[in-house]
């Protein structure tokens, strides 16, 4: 079996560079068994980083994740997120308790602020620190924060403890390469890329299919391999079927040549100026 490549968090802990997402899971009851089976297969294949959030299916994705990881909690790196509307100190503490209950666990490995809300960052950090001291979260981070927000975060003395910033990043959404990605690389802080296949749209991209055909791969595998080649990027594709999980895992074996990368840059040009952070 192909070994999972890893990335080191700022505190030194090593986590998989290829994980599993759960956005839009637990929304269709008929798919529940297949979604649970997919998550469990991913764990068996070494994709032990699982990302979820209180927002996904209004807590349903956390409940589904909790069912999928029952009896498998040790060795997993579990990520969840607090909604900005709940990100006051008191609200964050309460949200975490609800997430722990839905996930059927006593700890979350990485707890993220889902995006910036009206509560000041300092209040959210107060809660993160309190949760860490209580052993309810092991690390904290953020999501959907642009470079100005990240620079503000680091002005707080506690900001250097931020483990990651989870953002939209794929071949069609390369804006972070101009400023945010290099800045986080300098901070030795990995990016966690959500929607690495652009919600399936890259799997149907005509020109990408041509490159994939030459490589005996699928377009989705090419898109994932393009992200996985970067040593400070964690990818969290969602898969709702076991074959889809195997296809994602197979992207680890795909090596893109310089010629391939040049062709992808031509197809999906990198940014030449600063752009607002994209979200979906």
C-alpha cells in the first residue's frame, strides 16, 4: 500500500497530507451507510485526518463522523470547527462541548474558527486556551482567514500557536499563492486545502482529462497530485463511496513531471497580483 505523506505542524506533530473531508455528508439518509464505510476505508488506508464542523448538516456530519470512528479513535487526527456566530469565549466553549458529544469523543485534535465573525479574535483565543488546558482540544487553528487577518492574529502573543489556516485552494483557486501561501510557509504553518477538486468540477474539466489520459489517471487524481506535491499543504477531499476513497488514495502514487506542471500552469495560470480570499 502506498505510504501516506505527512506534514509537520508548528508544534512538531506530524499529520497526513491527505485526509478526508465531510462537508455535505449526512445530508441524504440513503447514503449514510456508504459514507460511513467510505470514512472507515480511508482510515484503513492511512487517511487518518478527518475534517468536519458543527455547521455541516447542522451537526449531522459530526454525528456521522462519530459513528464512523467508534472503536477507531486512537491514531486519528480529528478536526472540527466553531461557527463565527458562536465564537465568543462563552459560545466557543459551549460549541466545543456539543461537538464532543456528537463526535462521541473526549477530545478534538484540532479545533478551528470556521471564518471570522463579529466576536474579537482575542475572545476566541481565550476559549481555545481554556479548552486546551482542560484537555478538550489539543491544537487550535483558523479557517478562511486572509493574510491581513493572519497578520493580525500573529500580533497577539498567542497567535504563534495557530496550527493551520484552512482555505479554499485548488487548480482553479490559486489566489493564495501570491501572498498568503508564501507567508504561511515562512511561518512554517501549513495550509489545509478544502474543495481540492472544486466540488467535483475539476473531475469533468475537458483539458485536464487530456493530461490525465496521458498519465493513466483521472482528472481528480491529477488535481490532488498537484496539491500533494507541495510539502506544506494538507488536502481534505470528500468521498462518499469506497471506490472514490481508493481513487483519492491512488493520487499519492501519481508523480507530475515538470512538463505536466508547465501545462497545468498554462491551463490554470497562477496569480500575478493580490486577490481577495475566495470562499465557497
